[in-house]
C-alpha cells in the first residue's frame, strides 16, 4: 500500500487572462468534484489567483502560485511576497521551475530563500529540480540533482520540511512532447528518495511526495503513476484544458 497521497498539479505558466482562468477553474471544479483519492492543485498566473480562489475555495482543488519573493515587503518593484500569495488564497507555491532558472536567473541559492519563505508562511513548497539534455548526455544527471536538492534545502530544519513536495522535471521533457519513460522517471525518483533518506532519514524520505513533470498527458499518466516512487505529476500544457487535465487527475478511474 502506497502511504503517499498522489498530487496532480497543473502549472498554467503565462497562459490565461483572469476570465479564462476562472472559466477553466469552474469547469475543472465540476469535472473533479467526486475525486477523493488524489490531491488536485492548479497554479494560475498571479493576476488570476484571487478570482480563481473564489471558485476553488469550496472545492477539492488547491490553489498554488508559480513563484514568490522571499522578502516580507519593501521596494521590490514587480515582486510578490509570501503574505500576498496567502492573502490571494494560495495554499501551495511552485518554486525553482526550470523556466525561472533558465530565463530569470534563479539559482539554487535564491531557490533556497524562496523555499524557506514559503515554509515560514505555511505554504506547501513544490520544489522543482531537473537536468538539461546536455547534462543527461554527459551522465551528470544525478550530481546535478544532488546539488539542486542539497543547496535548495540548505539550512532548513527537518521539522519544517513536513509538507515539502519535490517535482522532478527533466528540462528536455518540458513542452517538447518527449516524456521521460516511466523507467527513466522511476530511476531518478528513486535516486532523489535515496538522497533524502541519507540527509533526513527513512521516515521523511518515505513520506515525501515526488512528482514527475514533462509532457505528462492522459495517455502516459497511468504508466508513470504505476512506478513505485512517482507520487504525482506537475502538468504544464495538458493542464490548460479542464477536460484534458481532469482525465489526468482521474488516471485511476
Ligand atoms: P509540459 O507538461 O507542458 O511539458 O510542462 C511541464 C512543466 O513545466 C510543468 O511545470
């Protein structure tokens, strides 16, 4: 029996106006209203969060932001603080997505500060890690992931990591249609869990949820979820359509 409750999360990235986001959330709410065995989360753009929260607040859908800044407040034009995200209705926050690292210069150190800030505000951090195609081809996938995880979680106490979710998203599989095979995902997830066991012990490593992300679709979710160490998915493109995303959420039904 798997002790870890599956989480299927949708990262809407920079898609959808407020109206479109509300419409999709309303449709999704109907389509997954009877789902009880899986946690469901959607992460719209900042601008749509509070309106989507009105739709999801009385549903089984959790709300996530796609990023946060670690300062409480101040002269940081264009940034959004943890309290702002909480006040918009979020329970979760995606941190360290490869697109943030690639286009917005986020580093393992800034990811670490964001994770610490999320935890301080009782937000579930969905901490993204993953190797590039060049790194995989150079056979350094494991060392890249080890560094991302070690630095990303540096100086955070074990008791503060209780809600942590890790999302393994191989950069070469994001938006490319190239999904990692379920065996490739399992191999990496198992590695991540073994590293976490070394650092934090078996109780933690057995309980932490590790999601897979990268071209997840209704057609491949079941085989990914059948893997022992795959506890859910972080879905990009296929989460934008309520019907398609609901099929992913309902992979077991
Ligand atoms: P795709 O599902 O579009 O490949 O995106 C994955 C992703 O980046 C989710 O965060």
